[in-house]
C-alpha cells in the first residue's frame, strides 16, 4: 500500500570502518579485470613517441629565456593564431605564459606523450585577450619586476638595469596608443601568478584548445625537436 502521509525521519547513527592501504590489502580481481582494457589503452596513448629530442630542455637554461620556453610559447602561438585567424580574420600580436607553468624538463631522447603531460599537467585552455596600450605596459612592468624566463613569442624585450630599453612586437616598436591581441591561457587570464593585467581585457576569445594538446600536436609534426635561445628577452647591462 502506498501512503502520502508525511513522516519525519531522523538520522540515528553513522558507522565507519577504516581500511588501511598497505601490502596486506588484497586486490579485487573483478575490479582489476574491469579496468584492465582502460589501463592498456591509456598506456598505449601515453607511450606514443612524438619525436626525438637531442638534448635536455630545461626552463633554467638562462636568465630571462630558455629554449624550452621558446618552444612552448612558439608552439602555442602557432596553433592559436591559426584558430584565431580562421574565426576573426585577425592575427595574434604576441604570447605570454608563466615560468612556473613549466613543471619539468623535456629529457634527451624519444619524446613521449607522457613527457608532455609531466611538462604541462594542467587542463588550461588557450585564450586571446585584447589589451589596451596601458594594460600592455603593466604587462611589461610585471616582466621587468619578476625578471624570470617567462615563455614569450612574437616580441623582443631588452632590459637595461632596472629599465626597459626596447620593446619590439611583430617587427615594430611598441605603440602605447594601440590595442594588442595577446595569447595566454585561462589560468593566467583569471589572474594566476599575479598577472592581474589579463583579468579585465577589452575583449576575450576562449579556444577549446588545451596548451598540452598544442604542444603534443606540434611535436607530432617534427622528426627532431630543435629549439634554441634567440635573445627574445635579454638584459643588456
């Protein structure tokens, strides 16, 4: 019989049991059998060889720049600029990412998908922000203050002691009266790593392309990873 009469129920007791995870804990054979196909598929994917790397690439290579950071920024710029141009019929001016976002080095030898997951373990998506000249000046002042090898692409910066000596964007001197389209990722656009100049852009374009996927797709096209320092961010005195 079904009744619509309301009944007040009260929670009387909660029981719990602590299970110690250790060598004496036996594996569940049925569970292992269930997940084995997924495990095998994942192993195949993460062990895919993308290309060959002739030397270790690390973010600590130089003071303001690294070959790893240059590869990172250039690969993302190339991928995002193609997407952005198809949609907006405009090109991105330059890219900026954060030094701390590079979590490890790319080892010498065969580069696998697993290596890029270790390099970029986050789910960050590429975004394009439109910034005014004054906002971009805040960006440059941030770089001047931090003095770290943040990955950049599409621009060259020279520092002279504690001043910015020269800024070149896409072959032209920085114009404070111009708006610029800047590539970064969603974590930084929300103010991550204290990059507050990204948080209130004049316009925002969010791609569905993850940074990690941009790196993987770029490496798949290569036989050998070739990246070097090119003085895109230097201290002259």
